[in-house]
C-alpha cells in the first residue's frame, strides 16, 4: 500500500541524517544491560566496515537478485534465503523471526516443523522421530496461535496445537513467527503466533516451473519385511507452477507435493521401578507380592518393560492453489486453497511383561542378582527371573488418516480514501485412526536373563526358549488381562473433526493525525466446532477356545529384536488372523475418565472488534515506527458430552457453557537508533484459549442423600483462557545484506493458569441421577480444571548471522548462523501451593540453541546444522486414547546437506542434492517424571529412529 511506501521513504530520509548511537538508552534497562553491551560493543567494528560488506555482496555471484526471489516456492540459494529472512525481520514493526522459501527445504525437512525448529526461541517436540509440534519461548503448543495466510487453522490433534508435519515444506513460501502481537493479528496466541504464507503469483516477474524429486532411505532398514506396505526406502517429489495472465492482472500458482517416507524405530520402555523391601511393607494395602529366591532388598529393580521394532509408512499429498486478480490499483482479490491428506500405517512387533512383584498373584523368582551403585543408590543391573504371569508377544497394526482443508477469499477494494477489505475463510481438520494390538505367548513363562545399562542405551535380554517358534508361541491372553474372558487384542477407534469458519471485515486508510499515519479498524467473527468420537473393541476367540496356533499361511517373516539381544519374535498378518480366529466385541469403559468420556464436542463463537493505529514519528533525530491498538473479544462457548451417575454409567447428555469478554491492548515501537541498529519495544496483553479436552463437559455427578448437596468431577466447559501481560525488548545490529546480531529480553506475567482443583460449581445444567433426592442448592464442590493464580515466564534470546565475506574477501561464500535462548518460569503447574519442583511448565526447555555452518559459491553448496534443546516435560500419546506428560531428556540433532547446481548450458538451474537427517542417529530419551527413587532419575523410554538419507534433484525453468 501507499502508506507502507511512504513509511519506508520516511525511514530512509531519517536514517540519512541519523548516525548517532542511542546505546545509553539501552543501558537504563538493567535486565538486558549485558546483552546491549555485548551487541553494541561486539558489532561496532563490523558495522563500520561498509567497504568490506560491499565486497562480500559483489562476490555473491548475483545474489543481489535475491530480493525478488523471497516469494519463490523453490530453493535457489542459502544466502538468498538469509537475505529474505533478515529483510523481513528488519522491516517489521513487531519482534519476529522469519524463514523464506530459500531456507525451507534446503535441509531434509519433511515439514515446516523441521524448518521452524531452527528459529531463535523455538523448539520442536519429536514424535516418531520427526518434529511435529512447536514450543515458542518455553511455552507448550497450547499457548501458540497458527494462521495460514492470516487465517486461523484447525488441528487434527485433540487440542488446539497445530501439528506442523501436516504442512509440506515445498508448499509454503515463508514462515513468520510473531513474538509480539498487534491488534490486527487475529488468531494470536499467548506465547506467539505462527503465520504460514503461500506464494502470491503476481509478485513474480515471470512464469516459474519447479520440479523436485528425492529418494529416501532409513538406515535402520526394513525391520518388518514390508508388512503393511512399510519399507526402508521412500520417495518425495513436488511440482509447482506460477504464471501471470491478461497483462499481469491475473496470477495463478499451483503446487503439489507428495511424500512417501519410511519410518523405522527401535523402542525400549520401562514400566516402573520397585524395591522388594517396599513391596514387603505394602502386601496388605497394595496387594504387593515380594519376589521369591534372592531378594534384591533395597535395590531398585525393573518391574516391567516392553521392547519393540516399529515400521511406518507415511504418505502425504499436499495441494496448494492461489488465484490472484488485480485489474487496477483500486481492486485486489485473492482466492487461496490448501489441501493435505496424510496416511500412516504403523506395524509393531515386540514383547512385554512384568517381572518381580506379582500384584496379587505369585511373584517371579530372582537369582543371579547383580547390583550397581548409581548416584549413591543401589540398582539391579543384572538378574535371572521369570515373568508375572507370562511374557506377551505383541503384533500391532495401526492406521491413521488425516485430512486438512483450508479456503480463503480476500477482496480489497479502494473506496475513496479507504481500503475496504472482506475476508471469508474455512478450515477443516479430520482425523480417523484405528489402533489395534494383539497378543500371543508361550504356555508357561520362559526364564529371562536381563542386563540393564546404568547409562543411555538398550538393555540385553536372553530367553530360555524361542519367542518366534509358532509351535510354542500361540494366540492367547498370555498376561491374563481379560480375566475370566480371555482378551487376545484391543482395537481402538478415534475420530476427530475440527471446523473453523470466519468472516472478517475491516477498513484501512492513511491519516495525518500527528504521530499516526494509518488506521485499521475491523470486526472478525469465528465459529469453531470440534467433536470427538471414540470406541473400543476387545478381540475374543470366535470358537471360545483359550489359545490357538497360528496357521502357517498367516505367518510372516519373524521380526528381529537384536537391538535388545532377542533374535526374533513371532510375526503374523494381524488383519488375516483377526478374520480367521477372532470376533470383536464393543467394550467401553465408564465414567468421565473412561471411553464414554472421550465422546464430546466443544463449540465456540468468538467475536473480535479491533482498531490499530500505525505510528511514524521521530524522537529528536531518531525515527520511530510501530503501532498501537486494542482488541475487544467476546467469547461464547459450550460443550456437549455424556453425564454419568455415581457408578460411571451414562444417564444422558449435557450442554453447559459460558461467555465472557477480554480487552487486549498492544504497543509495538521500533526505533532506528543509528549505525544500522534497531531498538524494539513491545507491550501487550495476550491470551490463549483453554485446551479442548479440559473443556469437555463429560462429568460424573450426584446428590448426597444425607446432605442433599451436589458434588462430582469431570471437565469444565466454563473454563476461561490463560491470560498474560507481556514486555519485550530487542536490540538488533544489521551488517550488510546477510549479517546481523540481535538480543531480546521478554517477560510474561501470567495473570492466571489452569490447574486441577476442587471448586464451588453451579450444577444447574447437570442431570440429577437420583431425582428423588432433591438438592438443597445448585452449588456444590466439583473437581475439575480451573483458572487459578499464574506466575512469570521470562527469558533472553541471542541470534546472529555472519557472512564470512565481512571478515575477508577470501571467506566469501562461507557463513554461520547461531541462536541460543534461556527461559525460566515461576509457575507451579499443580497449583500455587505445590512443592513439587520437578513439575516444570510443559514444553519448557531452559536452553535452546542452534548452529548452522554453510558454504555456497559457484553452484556448490554445503550446510551442516545442529539443533539442541535441554530437557523438558513433553505431552505424548498414552494408554487408551489419553495423553501424559513425560520428562524428555536433552536432545541434539545434526542434519547436513551438499548440493551442486549447473551454472550454464541447456540444463542450467538443475541442482543435485545429497542430504542426511539425524546424522548421529541421536536417541529420544525420557525418564519417569517425579522425584525419582531417592533422587535417582528412573529411566522410562529409549528410542532410536535411524538416519534419513536423501538423494535427488531440483530443476527450475521459466
């Protein structure tokens, strides 16, 4: 718009007359004094070397053309991408981080999540070996907002956090993470807002066609021998087409990306740790049964485990289209379409079982007990024993189908001095998954010799008999989980549907109101409906028998568990076995915490009115730009779910809800303080809406026949958002086109946090399971998630990009990008009075860092990237369709890439690529979250996923 052009020219004019440093103003702010000193002092020499910077730019082999390429769908150069990202950061009024399409896809990024995890202050949580969700500034994905082309996105997950592995990197031109909001930014979060942008075809000068093809291999190979379509090899390819028509009044962009990725995993999981002396003390109240034979006494022993080899086939087809129409300067219309379909097949073969304590049945017998002192505590690291009651050989077959659909239509019409803008949008995310586990085992428990490592690594198992012999390993309820009715498997169906519909009307115009030069005023109405259906079936023998030998025609090649010392386990075609031997019986557990409680819907209508004023002024000789504004948000919400009686039986459905208002002011200021430095300030009040599963109205309630008082527990559809006030300060030194150093300090004061608590509650919308007992009042105690006292989250972020040519012309083409951040919090997630210091904020890694080294010149390109995050509590899928928090230990992942692009001839622009993801096969490790056993952390999970090795080509032509 004309306003932006005017602001940019005014900035340039002010910069020409402003060469004074404003460093002293920075030092008045004690929290970041050290950061400011380092930035101002450490960059002074580089900032005063324009001649060297110019030499580096001239030596960049045509990279001065990088600016028009910022909107390109295709990777054409590391340095051009860095230029585009820095340019976005420098010219923004807010504190942001950015990636352009020049960056996305240059490493083996399956999705946007992998690319985003390299941004300052952001950390990815790995799921099945791939980055899936993003934590911003130490806060879990629940606290972030995500928009596609400025429009809020639905999620295939149970809650609001977007799973970014649904978005192909090849279809997104830029990612901007807003760390400070402005009033016109809708769908914003408390920790930050992720804006995914697709291309605008009229921003390109000519037709662009890009083809990308890559083959992929997983270093763990084909563990399950191709069953279910899994493999150790895969492929990915993409095609994009961008063109302009009708005298450049119509633009069209179409992109398609296909992924067929091999996923492999070695998994080891412990079920817990126990001491025999503790078991002896709790024989009566817990039903604990001490081990027989050699007692380990006070030494902690492994009470159960599972070891599994998993293979996955991930297929994703993504389609993006953008149709742009601009017949003149007064009318601009854009239609955006996005579609992604993701299918996953997961095959698992493994073994599991409990040892030692029998928990109500005779325990196993220990011999050859070996112990090792770990941190002053004795731990059983070797033992010979049996299983209680038996070892289980597992064969699982899981399917997941996700579909994302997004559509948006924007019309910008100039009417007099105003730009009147209307935007209609629709976002839909559907997930349908089936998780099916089946059981087999021997007639009697084999003897097991176990060696457990005291450090990272897999244990070693040695069994007295084969676990892959179909003559002895039969279909049976080996562990007796079904009780009197043998249960040979469990199949779980989960279906979720999330729909967001929105309409936004707003107007902008230039003004001349003192320090203000533009106004944006608007109204947005969003309707969100998220529903979940859930059911469970148990596999029973169709003929009523207790066990059955698997027909040889249904057997598959035994799967090796050599990584834990087991040669192989029995493997069979799960679906064929089901058809031949089993019948599936529906069996839903009761109560709000059971299977019926997972069937619910949450419905929201959010109305937001806002006004934003752009600032363009000067303080003395210092140009200052920014914006100030406010959002007025009205929220109306309700939830439909089952109500239960005191025994957990469904007695009907309920639909309680609430409505409330929020006012969210924001201020962003960016000062050009001289020497190509910018000082930024952000002040805002922000909020993040509650988790969807916490708003589930499913509840078990009743009226006491004696006191006639209501009481109960369950979800809370009246739950209100997390709310916070934030302060942000950033100092940025820019050097040339591809270099900068920045430091930022942020402080968030959460006015409220959501805790599990018992509160007075209005039961007027609930069903009385005992109508004859009349309540004395509709108010009574209710155990649920509730809004309580908050706390602070604060941190420091440092980031830098350095072009080697700044140091010496001989280093032209070399460069480094480095980021680090430190975050801490005072919030006690179990309540303000909690003394459990280990219960840190979910998603909070105190230290997050990244380092990228690159070289690019004369068509050659090399890059190695290292990402690190310290330990954190992550949310993962748990038993029976629920989730749980585990302490994930520090992670360090290294990726690399090498490529060569032909510089002339008929195939000019053809690029060959070699990429390796997870170069060191770094494991994912977690521990039992808690105080540990006498201060010793209890190991929980140890998983490896192999290396991703890719070889392919890119080709761009006009």
